[in-house]
C-alpha cells in the first residue's frame, strides 16, 4: 500500500507493507541510518524518532501507521558543518562513547528542551528515561542536555534583542 | 587448547513480501465493526502497536489480516457526559497523563499512565490496547478497577457495557467476542472528595514490567470513607479488586484504621507467583508495605 509522510521536512510517497516497520522504512528506503536498531522491542530507545511532535520508538510502528505523519530523525537536526546546539553540546561535553545511542539521546534531549527549555537534572533524567546507553555514559549525556539548554537560552535572548 | 566457537547461522525468517492478505485502515468505526464482523478472530487488531510489535518481533509477516484503528480519531476523545468520564479506546497514555480532567478527577489513573513504559511507548500505546492485551501487569488496569470503570464493547450487531471487574478472565484473556471491539472506557465521577494513591514496584523507574502495582481510591464524606476501590496488578492471574479489604474501610475515618493490619489483610488475599520479576514471598511482603505507604499518601492528601 502507499503512504505519504513528511521526513525531515520533505514530503515522501512510499510503497510499504504492514510488516515494514517505520525503522526499516527510514533506514532501508530512505537511507537515514542515524536511526538505529538496538533491541527491536521498544526498550532501548536507539530507534527513537520524533513522530508528530512526540518521541516514538520507530521499531514499534508499522509503516502504514506512519501515513500522514511528520517524522524528524537526527539527520533533520543539523549537518556536519552546521550542528544543532544539542549536537554541539554532546561534542563539547564529551557525551559520546560508542555512539550507538546518541541519535536517540539527541532527539530525546531536543524533545525535552522544546517543551521545557530550562529543565532540572531530574527532569533531564526523566526526559531521557526511554533511552539506554550501553556504555553507561549517562552523566556526560545529562551534562550535554543541560549545556544545550544554556546555549539555547543564550541564543533565544540574542535573537530577541 | 584453543577452542573456536562454531559459526552461528542466525535463522532469520525470510520475508517473501506477499504473505499478508489484507490490511484494513478504516476511516470510521462503523466500517471497522463491519470488517471485524466478517473476519472475527482471523484478523489482528492494531491500536498503538506497542504490544503487538513486541509479541510479533521478527514474525510480523506472519500476521495474515490487519485491522488498524489508527485513523479512528472518534476513539481519541475524552469527554464528561452526565457525571461520567468517557475515554475513547485509542487515547494514548501520553494524552491520558496530560489531560487536565483526568489529572483532576482520576489522579490515580493519570499517575499510572505516567508510569507506563517510557516516553517513546506512552506516545503510541493506548488505554484500549492496555485493556485488550489484558496482561496481569497492565499498569492501567488496577486503577480502572479502583474507579469502577466499565468498558463499552461494540460489534456490528450492537453494543454491551461490561464492568472492568468482570472483563478479565485470565492472563492475557478477557471475555471479548470475536466480532467485538473495545470502543470506550466509562468511569463514574463524584462530587465527594476522592483521593488516592498509585504505587508501582519494579526493578527500574522506566521501561519496566511491574513486579506489583497497587491502586487505592477512597471517597470521603467529611472525614468518613464512603467508598473504597483497592486493586492490584501482578499478584494474581488477572488484575484484582480487593472487595473484602475495601469493606473494612467503609464507614470509618482514616484515623480509625490500623494501616499495618490492613496491609496484612491485603497480603492474605493475593495469589502471586514466582517469576523473573520477583518471588511469591517478595510480592507478599511488599504488598503489606505498599498498602501502608498508599494509606499514608492518601492521609497526606485529604483536606483537613
């Protein structure tokens, strides 16, 4: 069957089967390999995308349910030369070890800061609670999201000047 | 001696691409009910899919026929009608925990919704899915029993309303007929002060299947308890309501209750099993503690 969705701002028409997961669609059809498969059962958060504004485990979405959806993957945030402030903060805080969880962590961080621009550490932990870091590098990942909050706050006050 | 581990040939299922027969994504409930009437239990219903895709991991292609309710926005409403709250079966956990009316009138249900899985699960998983999966560990189920919820089951032939307490018949089993869909959850509201507590015990704070859950909802006239809903998950083959313990509270004030003794009464009425989330003994001991904790929490919330 055919579905129509927006991925990172681009409108797409795709032929899918019910047993194609959104994860497979993004990785294999669209080449967005920033979306990772960890557990495949919604427990690790490596496949996190933002779907219609909310964090979603793309391994648990049958592709037909993504019809008319708006999807953001890590590729939609910034480019290598023009990083999103959250990505920049992950680099600066040294939050990346093996890297596998990072796209999901970055998106969870973004979703959190969109709703709550000045979170407490506890709120950051809650916002990232659906994402597992197998290297157990949580402390620096939390630092990175806190740092991103500060960066975005400064940026916000700059533009309002 | 150097030992080589044998090469493991992962026996992944091959996917042919033509295995499934029908995928229905109806635009109206009526259409969905007609399809369910025709296919009965030969069709897989998909709501938020967060249980479905776990249960069918790497064998999704084996599902022959799909009935996807995703387009049925008419099942995503939250409405108050004639002092009852009506929740559409496709309301997500996220919507439930953020809804002002749910937080205000059914605080225990809102708190339970907030404890389901993770943000990634709550955005897709639905209340109707939690009910129809009928796991004894389903987080919303004990609160639904406490609030005396009833479920509207619709079929092409008509509808019936079933009390939550009667609905669950065993682990992952319920009394739904093959032609029926759960469409609405109906919860009576009250003018009385209603306070409650929700306790989920698990090995982590997020993404955990409950070792045990307790939901306590007490209704007060003045200081006197006039109604009680005490229910638990993961301590019996179905979520259970503890009517005999409730009866010990009715007509009393909180100050007249012996919390520790009530905890023992709870323990005496549950029938947990040993599993990888906890032993029978652990669950029995913890049941006492969470009952005491819940009553203390309620005490802290009641207006003086």
